[in-house]
C-alpha cells in the first residue's frame, strides 16, 4: 500500500509496512531506532497531535506515547493501526478529533472513563475480543458504523453529547448500554446483536433507532426515556424480545419475532403494522397507552391489555381469532367516515369473525365465553347456548 493509495507518506522500512512515516526519518514509530524513538517521544507534551496510522502499536509504544502526553493527546490518528497487545486508553482525554477507522485490536481494548473532546470515529474498526467504553464521554459526534466486536461490548454509563451512529455494527458478545445517555439521535440501524443486548436505564434525548437490527438471542430494551421515537421497524429477533417505552411513539412496523414478544407502554403509542409475531405476544399499557395500527399483522396469539384502540386500524389482520382483549377502549359505532372507516370496518369484521367462532364452539358446550363492550371498554361475560349476546 503506497502513499497514493492511503493519503499519507508510508514507512520506508519495508514494502509491507504502510505506517505513517515520521519526519525526518521516513519510517513509522514502530520502525524507529531506540534513540530516534526517544527523540520523538521526548518532543511530545499534553495536546500534541499523535499520528500512528497503519502502525503496529505494541503495548510499550502506546504506554510511552500516553505517558509523554500525560494522558491528554491532541488530534489522534490511529486509522488502520494494529494493536497486537491489550490496548488501554482508560481515563485519557483526547483534546482533538480522534479516529480509529479500520484499526485492528487483537486483545482487550479499554477506553474506560476516557473523554473525547472532539469528534471520534471507529468506522469499520475490528475488536477481536472485548471492548469497553464504559463511562466514556463523547463531547462531539461519535461514528461507530460497521464496527465488529468479537467479545462483550460495554457502553454502560457512557455519555454521548451529540448524535451517535452505530449503523450495521456487528456485536458477537453480550452488549450493554445500561445507564448510558444519548443527548442527540442514536442510530443503531442494521446492527447485529448475536447475544443478549440490554438497555436498562438508557436515556435517549432524540431518536432511538434500531430499524432493521437483528437480535439473534433476543434482548431487553427498556430505556429510561426516549425524546423523539423508539424505532424497531423491520427488526428481527430470533428469541424472546421485551420492549418497554414511555412518553414516545414506538415504531414496530415490520418487526419479526420468533420467540415471545412483550411490550409495555406507558403514555406511549405503538404501531404494529405488518409485524410477524411467531410466538405468544403481549402488549400492555397504562396512562394513555395506545395502538395506532394492527394492519396486516400476522400474529396467532396476541393479548392486548389496557390500551386505547379507538383509532387502531385492523385492515388485513391475519388471525383475528388469536386476538384477546382486556380492558381496552374500542372504536364506537359513531365514527368519522373521512378518517375512521378503515378503523371501524376492520373492527366490525373482526367482531363478526370472532362471533362466528364462538357460535361454533357454543354448540358443544354448556356455556360460551363472549366479549361485549360497556362504556367503550371490553368486558367478559358468559352466555348460554342459543342466547343472542351481541359482541
């Protein structure tokens, strides 16, 4: 790889080394003689820029650079660098922008408690083992798109001061964002979570976007707050998935869950249009929780409890017989033709289908459980065979 390809003057020590050459030596820091390296390191101070692009950064070299800058480097460039040993950046303060694009960490990479005063980029960075950004602070934009982490990834307690992007990242171990805070939008679109992911107590100031993400082992998404919207549109979960949200719209359109789905809404609205729920599913609400659409929903076992369904669209619901309601507010017969026809006609069709199913069952039983509405809320009653209870 030559200078024309990478955008910097490469190391002259060997044709295989693309490390950023240090003037006047023409070689990267990893290929300097001991006296030459001493001269370079002795010239560093807090705020000094660091250029280790495409350089093999061993533990000793990293320790010397960190010590020389007193843990406060300026602009830091580690693009395409290789870290053959454990890399510890704990409690460092990066005074300028920091970039680790395409870098390779062969062992633990720890940024525990580090602070990035400028923008930071980990695009397509590869972590063979564990990554810790626990308690890290990001004052600028954070770009972690397409990063790959072979072990556990710890983001607990991290604070993202502006927008953060982790699109199409691949996490092969356990992932936790517990207690993290995203001040701006957080985009995790297309992420692959191959083991459990946890969002307990996470705060999102804007969008919490997991559209198209894949949760192979399921997960527990229970952010403490979401400022704008929680999106799982087009996401896939191979096992159980639990979602808890309050005070924000929840986009579940096109969500596919192979295990159990549990959704808890607190003063939040959810849209399940086109979702495919292969296992049992429950959506429970409180304090004004509502569903806006079950259009084209494919769910054979879905329980809805304590939800406002007065504006919920049912057109194309695949399995109305598998829908169970408890304490839900339904649309009334008095509806606005201009906006409520799809809502009302869908519920009328569902009621007819469910009533037909009950009539078949009633022929072989002493009593049949039916549902009726009173004051707009679903209740349950028992009817004897041949009675004419209206649903």
